[in-house]
C-alpha cells in the first residue's frame, strides 16, 4: 500500500473555531449558573460540568477524522470509531442537512450494493474542499439533493440512508438534555454530600 492510496481528513479550521466558541460559551454559562444558584456545591458543580464539557470537546476535535485506505473506510468521533470494508461500498449520498438550531451541515452516506447505509459521516467538521477530495478519492457514483434539506426531509427522501438521529431529531435533543441534567444532578449531589 502506497501513501497515495491513503486519505486522512481532519477537522477544518473554520469548524474547529466554531467548536472552540461553543466550548467557551457553554462553560461560562455553567459557571455563571453555579454562581447564581448560590452556595459552594452549586459553584463547584458548575465548574465541574464546565471542565467535563471542555475536556470532551478537546478530545472530540483531537480524535475526529475520516480515513480511507485501499481496504477500509473509517470515521472516528468522540465516542465511536466506525470501520467498513471499502469493497462493500457501491455509491454515496451527499446532502446538506439543516438541524434545528444549528448551521447546515453536510452528511455523506456510503451505501452498499443493496442501497443500505454502510457508513454515515456527519461532515460538519470538514471543509467542502476536503469532502470533495473524499468523494473524488472514493470514486463512487454520488446522489443527493442540491438544496439543503431538514433532517425529516432527509429521512423521507433517503429512508435507507437516514440514521436514528435524523429520523428522531426531537427525541435525540431531549435525550441529550436529559443526560446532561442527570449528570448535573449526580455531580451536584456528590459535591453537596462531600462538602457537607
């Protein structure tokens, strides 16, 4: 395998800056909420959640990448590393998906010969030029819409390609909020118990 057969894409500077801004704003809000709630446990909880969030975003940017080798296509994020056999890839869907309260982000879905999703790539962290390089490097037929679509439209137009998140966006947002609230409650309870 020669080096030219391998393509590695890392998050682009523009999307990285957006993640840095989010990573600055949310911890500041958490610390302010801890101060406004009064009491040392609330402040420590706010600071603890801010540190957990900042660390998670740093790891997310450090780990995230898309890699294509002669035998494999892989996408890595904060919690996952999906690897698929490149020989099973038959075509691509490339669409810009608009998520509620967020900027439009490109989504690339690698399909197998039966038109089932082999690999879903949320390409929000990557530049358009890098995504063009990815599509060219794979050399597969590309389908998709030229116009941005909502997650619900994407799920209707490409039911085999849409993941659970696209099909259940509201439930995903609520689950994330619930998970963060549970983490805050547990952390706050532990800190309150420890600090007496």
